[in-house]
């Protein structure tokens, strides 16, 4: 799943747009939390940023830019 995000970032930048963050559908959340490396370690973890969102994994960062869910 990580490679898919990087490929999307590459396409956006190649089209001369600025990638400033991601707004995702809530259905992406379990896919991120379930993604693991070849050794079984999670690729993404639920995080809480002080003063941001209402709970874990609702806001954070994805490929170095802000991530927020649509609801």
C-alpha cells in the first residue's frame, strides 16, 4: 500500500501540482491500520496529535503530509 501512495504522489508532482495533504474516505482507515511489512510489523500506526481530531487515527500524517478523514 505504501508504494501506491508514493506512486500517486509522483503522478501529482509530475503533473506540476503541489501535494499538500490527503483527505481520505473512512474506508481507508482499516486498510492503513491492517497494512504490515514482510516481517509482520505495522506500516502505519494510529496516532494522536495534541488538539487534533477526536481520536486515534482520525488525523495525522501520510507520506510526510497531513492526513484527515472526510468524516
